[in-house]
């Protein structure tokens, strides 16, 4: 899934925007709002890129096992990482990460922006404008945001999966993947696996956003503090990511099998057919949940790095803006 905390994995919602200290004029307040939105967008995209880069070896390893019939274990996973390093060098562990970077930044930007818009639209429609949304509406806003982001960035997720499971001799770069798939398998192949991705992102994004927003709401009610501390936000994000990933993981396995069918020699054409084949050959737990423990390992790491990077870059940009306004 493509569900960073993103890959597919999965990004978390940006909290209430920080308001810059500006002179009390409408023009300055409007400028502050615009800059705050841009700052949050840039910080979120950068944080997602850093987090995905750090966990890339674990993410690639998870995909390798997802698309094969080999049994997954922590020992085998780390053996694969070691063998990849010995055979292809250190950079081989990050194969396909360039496609991930190109995907995760627009994905995060679209998801963050659309989530805010959906919350405002749904809040106005149901009469909760400016208030905390009820549970189902929080879930719906997250699901719609995830679906919107997937619709615009899915081909990049497909390309990333292909690069992760093939040798460099087959696909030398991102454009080579696009060109070769289009010529040999057709344009429609770029959207193979789209259905299970949408089916998976609805519960994943919905549960993740819902859990994160709910934990923040409960925290504010209990502590009387409007915002949680960084370590508390980190814990909320980790819980949200783990619950969301676990709920939608079988569809993530199905998605990867369908995406890589053209290079693995498998005939995965439909969601139900792929799921039936996996269960028949490998079983439910060892097939549909293969690599989930790896997700539990890399998920909290990704969330920790993402949120920490976001806080640091956001504070840096805020100080830069304040210095700029002071100069004027």
C-alpha cells in the first residue's frame, strides 16, 4: 500500500497548524495562513521522504517475501538483507527507493491537503464546522484522503514494486520501467493491483486517521492541554499505524502479488483469484499475513523518524519566517 506511515506504506495527519506571530492585519493573517499551509506541506513531504529512505531496506525485504512463496521469518529476512549487501553492495538495499521518493512526496502532499479539505467539507455538511468530528466522520475523512492520494500516484507505486523485486539489469531506472511495461505489457498494467489497493487504503487510511485524531482528542480532554508533547504524539502515531496496517495487510499482499505478476511468472488477474491462490498454496497466516512482523518493526521506526523530522523542519521554517518578518 502503497500505505507509507506510507508504503505502503502509511502517512499520519498533520496536526493543527502553527500560527505565525504577525501584525494584526487581515493581509498579514492571510499571508500567515498561506505560509503555514505551505510549511506543513513541505515539512510533511520531507519527513515522509526521510522516513522512507531510512526504512527502505526493511521495506524492500518485506516486498520480496510478499511476492514469493518462500516462508517468512526474521532470520530469513535478515539473511536476505545480508546476502543482498554482499552481492550488490550497500546501495542495492535501497533499490527502488528513487521511485518511492517520487511517489511519497506527492502522495503525502495530496493526502494531507485533501484530508483537511474533507474534514472541513464533512464538518460543514454534518453541522460540526470548527468542532471535533464524530467517529464515523473522522474515519470517512481519512478514507477519502487516502483514496484520493492513491488515485493520483498509483503508477509510481507499481513502478516502485517492480524495481524492488528485479535486478538492475532488467530495469535500469524509473523511466525504463515505465517504457518497458508500456511496450511489453500495455499501459493498463501500470494500474494492475489498483482494486486491492483502493480496498486496502479505505480501512488503512480511515483507521489510521481516526485512531490518531481520537487519541489526540482523548488526550486533550484528560490533560487539558491543546497539543500533546512530541513523545506522546509519537506514541499516538505508532498506535494508529500499527492498527491500520494490521487491519488492511492481507490486501497489501494481494496488491504486491498482482503488481509483480509480470516479472515473477505468476498469473494473478483478480483480487479474489489472487487471494484464493495464496491461501491454497501458502495458507492464511503464512500467506496473507506474510511479512506483517516486519511491518510492525519498521512501522514505529518510520513514524518516529517522520514525526521528529516534521517537528524539527517545521520549527526551523517558523524561525526563518519570524526572522524575515522581524527584518521588515
